[in-house]
């Protein structure tokens, strides 16, 4: 068994599901209630900004009423004690990893609690609604949008993610369907680099066959069992 020093952990909506935050692709999930093209693309935002801002205002308000669960807490414990490199690459736009105490978190699809000014490029902490077209704290124009990555946009900090993967001795994927690229491709990248891969999920992801090992069950049980 090779010695594990550096770990990359990819998390998806399934890690926050038991905190009461809707996933995207399950029955009753967000994409069953909304057309993806309407609410999660730059074209949808250009067509109907009010619809998109209302959708994100509702979700931004909702996450502030939720709390981290046992899976977030277990990952935060691991982050606190792990002596090697560790990176939690999350596709989630909630802040539950941070509220559980994790420090080494990278939000590749952005954050609900930030607004991005498309006029001056400033990113500002944001908890309030955006629907009223408030001014950007940096430049005063009304060009704020949610600081999230929509389809067709470039996910954040990809160079850092690929650099961490190249140095990793273990890749773990938790609660993601493997339906959205480039995150869905990380397991194949890890495999090509000869890195052991582990999937923790309620159901098998689309890329399940690429993992060396898959454990099925709820994140609040599987993640603490893996960490502790
Ligand atoms: C539990 C559980 C419990 C439930 N316990 N588990 C290559 C091939 C084909 C297409 C493309 C490609 N490359 C790019 C594309 C296009 C596109 C894409 O992927 N399309 C696909 C639909 C095919 N990708 C993009 O446009 C991306 N940009 C891009 O690629 O730029 C170019 C580029 C290329 C290469 C390198 C660098 C750049 C951008 C994607 C942006 C995604 N944005 C969203 C919205 C964010 C804002 C918001 O929240 O509204 O991100 S879409 C949505 O999906 C969100 C999520 O982060 C993402 C992934 O979803 P996730 O987390 O997997 O959730 P679900 O619901 O799908 O799955 C839940 C899972 O949890 C399931 O597996 C359950 O089993 C599990 N679960 N309860 C444990 N209790």
C-alpha cells in the first residue's frame, strides 16, 4: 500500500443534501423545477435577468438558514489534522465546508455569498438580494451578478486544481453525479496519473467505472467512516 501524503477531494451537491440543500439532478432537484438554459447560462441571464436574480436570491437566502452536516464536519476534521497537502475542490456554491471549519477549500463553480461586478470585475461578499439592482460597492454601477459559474463559462482556478491533482496520492469524489465537465473528468485525469481513486456517493456517478473503489450510502455516514 503506497504512503498517502497529498489528497484531492472533489465534492458535489450530495455532500450538502442532508443539510437540506437541493441537488440538481435528482427527483425534485433544481433542474427539474427550472430549465438549465434559463437560469444557469449567460444567455439566460441576458434574456431574463430578473428570473435569474430571483432564482439565486432565493437560494442565497435558503443556504443562510442551513447548517453543515456530519460530512462537512468530518472533512473539516481531516483538513485540520492532515499534515500533507489537502485540497477540497467543491463544485458547491454554498459555504458549508467553511462553516464546518475547513480551510483548504476551492470553489470551482463560485460562491452564493459573493457578487461579481461585470463592470469593474470586483468580487464582494454578499448576503442580500440582488434583484433590486443594488450598486457595486467598488464602482457604484448596477452591474452585479451572482459570482457563480454558468454553463459555457470557465470554472475557477483550474490551474491550481490540475497542479494539486498532479501532486496527489489519492483522489476522492463525494456526492457528485459526474455529469458536468471539467469536474467529471478529474477521475480520468487522476487515473491517467496512476493516482488511486475512491468514490463516496448515494448512487453510482456517471464516471463510476473509472474509480478504483466505490462506496455507496449517505455522505453523513460514509464520509465520517472514511475520515475517522
Ligand atoms: C448524495 C446524497 C447524499 C444525493 N449523500 N450523495 C466535455 C464533454 C461534454 C460537455 C462539456 C465538456 N466540457 C465542457 C462541457 C460543457 C459543460 C458540461 O459539462 N455540460 C454537461 C451537461 C455535458 N461544462 C461547462 O460549461 C463548464 N465550463 C467549461 O467546461 O468551460 C471550458 C473548460 C473546459 C476544460 C477545462 C476548463 C474549462 C461550466 C460548468 C458550470 C456548472 N455550473 C453549475 C451551476 C453553478 C451555480 C448554481 O449552483 O446554480 O454547477 S451546474 C450544476 O452542476 C452546479 C454543480 O456544481 C454541477 C454538478 O452537479 P453535482 O454537484 O454533481 O450535483 P447533481 O445533482 O448532479 O448530483 C448529486 C449527486 O449527489 C448524485 O450523484 C447523488 O447520488 C448524490 N447524492 N444525496 C451522498 N445524501
